């Protein structure tokens, strides 16, 4: 297995796990914003958009160049709809990963994250997986606040 295949697999798995937890949140609590936190539905929106953002970074597209790919956070979808959208975008991202040579993974691009520094393409490829895992933790935290201590 190549690193490109591995990152596609773990990214896909992380997205599936985060949405599995999101689907376990009661429907009437999806828009609830705990003190200082975001709602689960807003996290689902971000997770659905994340693969496209990563693809834009890797392909050196300017923000907003992914014609027709934007989802309007002011018009939320259901968790299931966000999941479908996200997983379709993860598959497009996985296809991109498969086209990247090992040499290309060493290329860098300055990004304002982590205090602003050059990030390798390999690091950019791992961003969606990290983002899904990060939001999984936030969703699980909301669930525990609601009394749900089950592993989903």
C-alpha cells in the first residue's frame, strides 16, 4: 500500500466515523450550540466542505475556484445529506491522491496555519483526516453533555 492509498483509506474511515457519531445526535439537538462551541450541524457542513478545500490547496486553486462546490451554511442540509456530499468529495480527493507521485508529496506551499509556514503536499493530504477526527471529538463531547456515553 502506498502512502497515497493509506491517506485515502484513513480519510474515508475518519469521515465515516465522524458522521456515524453525528447521526446518533438527537435531531432536536443538531443545532444546539453548547457554551462556546459550534452546533453538530455546522460541524457536518464543515466536514462536507473539507475534502474540496484540501483538493483546492493541493491543486493550487484559489479559494472559491471549485465551481459549484459550495454548500450554503445558512441553508443547512440533514446529517445524512452532508454525509453523502462529504463521502462523494472524499472519493474525488482519493482519486487526486492516486495521481500524486511520491516526488510531488515533497512540494511545499506557504499556508497561514500553525503560525504560518511551508506545508508539504503530504501534510495537506492529511488535513481532512485530522479535521474529521477533530470534529469527531467535538461531536462526542456534545453527546456526553446530552448524557449519551455510548461508543457509536
